[in-house]
């Protein structure tokens, strides 16, 4: 997945033994799991999904992820292991944001590091 919501084509093949007896293509969609999206803050964007889409596009490869689900999961894992991280305040369009740096990466969190929401995640 490259975005929080994607419209996709679903290709179905019916088979009897080794013989294909029919196929069809239908429209479908898929969404990022809500537990990952709910960790994200909208920041200066219109929604949390718009913010996550933007930050994955900008920083996803920098943290070694190739899809938005793995980017959000990596941010979640990093956020849950901030022991020993150095913190500093971020002056930006969203108030009350702290940057946490550790092991060559950083995460910006609005509010408390434990229950706050993610603004951005990238390498330093």
C-alpha cells in the first residue's frame, strides 16, 4: 500500500482441479489498519490520513519501509521504545510537539510520549 486508502482491482479465478473455468475482475478497496491510523495526528493537514500519506511519501524510504503499513508500524514500534531517547521541543504549526531522537531516527509526537499522537517519523 502506498496510501491510507486505495481503490484496487480484485482478480478472481475459479478452477476445477488444474483447469481454469472462469475469471472475473471487480473493484474493491483496502485501508490501513485503524489502530495504525489512529496513532497519527493530523498536524497541519486536513486529516490524520492526509498527514500519514504525506509523511510516508517523504520519509518512508528513509526509515527503510516500502509501504505505508510498514512505515506506520515502524513508527509505532519506535514510539513504544523511547527509553534513552533525547528530546527537544519542535516549533512548528502544531503546538506541543516534542522530537524524540534515538539510534539515528526521530519521531515527533504531539502531547505526551506515551499517549500523544505521531506527527512525523524519519531518520536524523
